[in-house]
């Protein structure tokens, strides 16, 4: 079984897995992967350490599972935004997508998650794959779907990648490395304007 497929769980197992993810999120994002222990996670989750190990065979597997879970949460937010009523124009939908993406990824927990992924990606190659397949790639798929209203499939895919990069831009880079960014809302407004214009030009 790979990291992206999960066994069928009973309601009790699902609750325990959810508690483990909540505990892991609190521990990994506060202490970093290197300093975190499974004992810490179990204590934060309110379960026994053996319960954690029944769900995840190692600290590495738990971290990969947490990344996958948090990426799925971003995907659900994006899906909700795109399902909301709009005038159907690519401009409006891209702008909404850009704001949901920016506002979500600059939340402190997601910034900490990104830093932790970058710190461990070389040692845990599976981590980067899970993050890309469940996070970055999913966002590009949503953007490409919007852009296919105006462009062919290949062009939509290429412009979707550019759109995402321009939405995040320097402001996200600065925030992700802990640099103080003044007037975050204005910075992202400008970046999203440019991203929409570039994607549709």
C-alpha cells in the first residue's frame, strides 16, 4: 500500500486517526520533524504510542500522512471556492482561485508545513512526491480547468503553472523564509492581478 491509499477504517479508527493527525500537526509544526517524537504525538493526540504505531509504522510515515491530509484540506477549500456561484468568466474564477490559494497558504500552519517539507524533502523523497501530487499539482489542475474555457489543453496547462507561480510570487517566498512582509493584502492583490492578466493574455 502506498502513502496515498488508506485502508478502510471503522468509525472509531477514523476518530483515532483524526486525533493522531491533530496531535502530529501540533507537534511537527511546533517542534519540527527532527525534534518531534512519537511519544510527543501520542501525548498530544490523547492516545497510546502503540495506537499511533498501529496507524503509522514510523515517524516518517506519519509525517507523510500528515502532509497528504493537509494538502487534501487545501484541495477541499479550492473545490468549495470553485463550486460557488459566479458569472462563469475565467477572469472571475481565476481571481477567486488566486485569493483562496494565497489566503490559505499564508496561514501560519501551512507556512510551517512548507518549511518542514523543504527541510526534509532530500531525506524523504516520498514527501516531495506526496506534496506535489496532492498539493501543487491539484492547484494547477483547478487553474487549467478554468483556462480550458479559453485555451486548448496544452496551453491551459502551461498557463496554469505560470498563474500559480505569479499568485504566490515574492510575497510567499518572503513569508515562507520568515521575512517580514508589510501590507500582505496589497502585495497579493497586485500579484493576483498580474497572474490573471498573464494567464489570459
